């Protein structure tokens, strides 16, 4: 049932006051107000019989008093009650009478409520959903003419979204639901309104196949509705929760939810109560008819009408009895069929469980396979990238600098390919969770721009960066995943562009009072564009568009990763593209402003140089522990060119012996080694040395081993193969902490 207008929710507290039919005709306004409150109290407690009697008495007394306001309210109440008992014909009649009187007394809130309520009744027939939306829009129009703000249309926005959901047009519904949610947060709402709004979001998630959000939302609304005794809302929550479970193959949970729904439906549609409502409703209809009889023929016509009405009631009773009997047998047959269905479901669930266990075992095997392949590929890549970086710094090889750049670019590309495949595998296994860490937005964007320097130069492109000045300097979110999204989108723009321009535009869309900034990220290029028929499939795995830049190879995974990462943020990617004019990929994120900004800065080139000068003065000594000889020599070469002293160890046992014999300023510890692993060696070293920083060197995906590394007593992590600048940043950052501690002690 859709929402009635809010003023009907603001009921008057009653103190047991009742009004007699024999009461004096000059009823005070206070008495009418109490009676109106009593009517609504009966209604919201599902006492529909008492509610109809009270509202009929209210209408009678208000007409005697000549109080047009309460006449209008009485018709509105009668419409609500008949709408609640599914008598939509009478409900529409009373709502139209309410609208007629509201227009006569020029009461805008009542006019708005009447349009809203008529729209609710019309919407009961899904074929009339466009007409019902017309009534809601008329209510919005009256609000606008009255000079009220858009937030006063909260109920209408909600009901329009509701109607579109009933018409299976959830794409149109979400716009109005979001508006309703936005304005519901501006001030405290009635719990029933908040509950209905959350149920609508649960239904939208179901239609949009966002099953995780749908399950979470509908379970919460079902629990809230049950605890507050909102039976209609509890029934609807369990109804759609059952559909979600059925859609995801969780048939036991679906059946349990259907049982809950049927329990609440039984309470709402109690047979005895419905019989009472029919009786009282019929009585009121006769009284309405009596009022309009010609006074001269009133007694004769009244007798005939009573006889006819008695016959009608008898017929209705007989028909109702037959219908109930048929319904009983239908329920009995349904129960028997349901029992067979449950048995079949049980068998299917056993098969599904076996298939699920098999799939999980294969998934674990696949995960271990990718983890092993990752380590085995990254280890030799460390040698390629490290040697190419060292040789590029050798002035004697300046004539081969371009060849070395190409070599490093190819190795970097291979590393990116490995990372993409591993990333996709982890997302498919739900192995990625967003983390909240502070970061500097300009630094993140500049880092991405710097990463594409070689690719931009190779394709003769120019990259332009623009950040809205209204945005804060620091945010708190998952900067790593955000960087991956931007890197993939910028990389895609570089791939499909030559001799052109690429723009990264970061703008503020909306700022909330609690420090949340809705920020839009747009990556635009003036390249070849994407054909319309390709714009939907490019986000699928291994999908590629024909590219004139044949020097750039690709797996077709980048945009798939972007789409799945943005799904974790609760966002979605949007694309606008024209052939020959370029493409624009955009998305919006809700980012929280960071209050703590310490430790966010990476060391700049000048900071690196300053710390390297400290190294020269202090003659700092580093122990490199690695079982791979090539990797040992590369790491040693990088450090010794910066005036570090180095010792080498090939396994954990040798590392312990050297660490106990010498006082090192820092230890670089490989994780996977023969004889003794880096984890075990670190635990042993920490027994006699708790001060020296130990930095892990690993080719394994960091997320898989981070907790183990840090729990062992290590201070930081470097993922192989690494960029030389990032490698030095990590080492110098940890040495800097040592220097600061020594200065404090001195």
C-alpha cells in the first residue's frame, strides 16, 4: 500500500474519551479534533470496523456543525480505510469527495493529499500507472504553486518511484527514490515512511539484480516491521526477500520467507474482521443513501431499500461462504502440492550443495594456482625490471637508452597483464574488500599522470589534469582501488589515441553537511571513439575494440576491472562516445574528507636526496636477504649506487646469524626461501632485536599475506618487481623513522 500524505501520520494522543450518538448537535471543534484522532488511532491499529464507525460519526457531526475542514478530513479517512481493505471503488469515491471539498475551502495540504491518495487508488491497476503518476504530479504542481520547497514533495517522489517499480520500470524508479531518500534525511520522518522507503530500495536492488544489497535491506526492513507490528510492510518485505532468495537459488530461505509472508497475510486478512468491515461499510452506505431520499417517500423507499439491501447482504453472505469453502479446498490442494514441491526442492538443494562444494574446491585450486603462477612470474620479472632500471642510469649506455626504455616498458606491460588476471580472479572470488585510508587527491592524480609519461611520449599524446578547487586536499577512502580504476581508464585512452589529448577532470558535484563530497571523475580523449554497437560489450571480459595503434597490445580486462571495482564503491561507469570525436568515461564517488593527514606524503626527489645525504654521513648498513642471486645483485647495485653498505644472505638461517653478529640499520627480507622462510627468520630476529626496521620483499599478492607479515614483526612491505623510486621511498621512509627516534633519544 502506497504512502498517504504525512499529516495523517501526526495523530492525536487519546485519553479514553468517547463521543455518544445522542450528544448535543453543537459539537465543539475540540471534540471533532479528538474524534478525528480516535478515527486514525483505530485505523493504524487495524481496527477498521471501529475506524469506519468513528469516521461516519465524524462526518455526521461535522456536517451538523457546518465545519467544512472536518467534513473533508472525514471523507479522506473513509477513503483510507476502504483503500486499506482493498475496496478501491469506494476508496476512490471518498477521495474524490475529499478533493471536491478541499478545493472549495482552498486548503492546499488537503488538496495535495487528495491528489496523492487518488493516485494511490488508481495505481492498484498496473495498467493505469501513467494516470496515477499524473495525479502525483498534480500534487507536486500544487506544492510548487503554494511556494513550498521541493522537499515537501517527498511522499509524491516516493509514490512515483513505487508506481514505476510496480510497472517493472526500475530504471525510472531509482531517480525518484533517490530524491525521496535525499529529502527524508533533512529532518526526522515517521518510522513508517522510512520503513516503506527502505523496502522500495530493497525492491529496486532485486529488480536490478543487486542481490547482496537486496537481501541485506529486505532482511532489515522485515525485522523492523515485525518489531513495530507493521504487518503490511512485514508481509511485503518477506515477499520480495523470498524472490531474492529464489533468484539466487537459496530455496530453503525462499520457502521460510514465504511462510513468514503468509503468517502476516493471515493476520491482515482475518475472515471475521473482514465480515465486520463489510457489515459496517454497508450500514454507512445505507445511511448515506437515506440522507438523499425525498422526504415525502422516505419511509416507503427506506423499507424497500432495507429489504433489498437485506437480500443483497444474504446473497453476499452465501457467495462469501461458497468462496471461502472453495478457497479452503484450494488451500488444501495447494498445501499438498507444496509438500511435493518442498521434497523436490530438498533433492535439488542436495544436488546444489554437492555442486557448490565442488565449485568451491575448484575455486580454491584456481586461487592457489594463480598465487603460485604470480610468484613464479614476478620473481624473474624483478630481474628484468631491476636490471633495465640500473642500466638506464648507466651513462656509458646512453646510446642504448631508448632500447632499455622499450625493454622496461615491455616488462612493465607483462607485469600489468599478470596483475590484471590476478585482480579479476580475486574479484570473481569476492576476495577484495575496500579499505579506508587517508590520501592526498592531487598527489594521487599526479602519480597517475607521471606513470604514463613513457606511453604518452610514445604515442605523442598530451595529458591534462584539472582538479576542482572546492574539493578538500585530503580524503579517506581506498586510494589503491581508486588508482587502479583511473590507471585503467587513462591507459585505455592512451591506447586508442595518437597525436591527441587526454583530460583527467575531477569536479565537485555535491557537498553534504557531514563532510561527504560527491566527486565526479571524468577521463576524456579526442581519439577514434567507440562504435555504438561496441559500447555495451567493451565492459565484458576479454572484449576489445579494433585499434589503429597496433604497437599497444591488450587483454581486454581493464574496463571489466573498472566496472567491478566501481561496483564495490557503489558506483557505476558511464560512457559517452562518438566516432572520430573521442570518448568520455565518467563515474561519481562519495568521498569522506580526511581529518588526519600525517604520513600521507611520499618522499619527493628533494626529500630522497636529503635522506641520501644523511646516509652518506652516517654510512648506513643494510642486510639484503634473498635466495635468488640475480635479485640479490640487483638490490645491492641499487643501494650501493646511493652509498649504502650492503651484506647479502641467501636464507633465513644465514640472516639470523648476520643480524646477531652485526648492528644493521635496516633489513630487506624475502618471504619465500629454502631452509627457513623470511617470516620465521623475522620472528627469531625480533627475540633479540626489536628496533631495526625489517621490510618484506615478496612477489606474492600483498592482500594474501599482509597480516602474516605484520604479525611476524616486519615494519613494511615491498612488492616485487618494484619501481626504483617507490623502492627507495619505502627504504628511506623507514630509515627516516630510525633517524627521528635517534634524534629524540639524543
